[in-house]
């Protein structure tokens, strides 16, 4: 292979690497996005929920059930070593919500979080999937 051909091959490889890295970088923070799912004490007794999360470079911001009665997070954190997510909020009726779960299928666009939803003295299972 002559030097011109080698240069073209190396340029093509570099361009492909940059394109791949750019595509991965666009994925962003693993919690960013809209998540839909449900929580409840049993498979038959479930409540639908929508959670929106956004990383601002320092904090995880978000809300539960966006709209006129949305509930803003009071605290949110992700522990990357275990992929544990903890969200806290307070309803308009001053009821505490504590959500703790594990981020699953992290490499997938439709990753999900499963865990425990505590609200008003009750404890339920929950599962939300990123849209």
C-alpha cells in the first residue's frame, strides 16, 4: 500500500471512530428523559406514573406526573457504582414520596428502573421504562 492509500485508510478509520464517539456522547446522562410505568402493592393494584428527569451538569432535576399537579423532586441522586437511583418529593398534601430503585439494562435506549416506592406510610414495588 502506498503512503497516499495508507493516509486515506487512516483518515477513514479516524472519521468512523469520531462518528461512533459522537453517537455515544449524544446518549447523555443515563437518567435524562421521560420515564413511564407504574407502582402498587400487587400486580392487580397499580397506579400509572410518568417521571421526567434532566441532568443539568451538577444536579438531577425532575418531576413526577408533569402537568398542573406535578410534583417536583426535592432530592435526586444516582450512585453509579451500583446504579442505584434515589428520588424524593413531597405532594401538595405534604405527603412524602421516597423512590429507590436500580437502573437496569443500562446500554439500552429503553432502560428501566425497578425498586420500592414509599408514599404515605405505604410501600409498593415500581417499574418505570425510559421512552
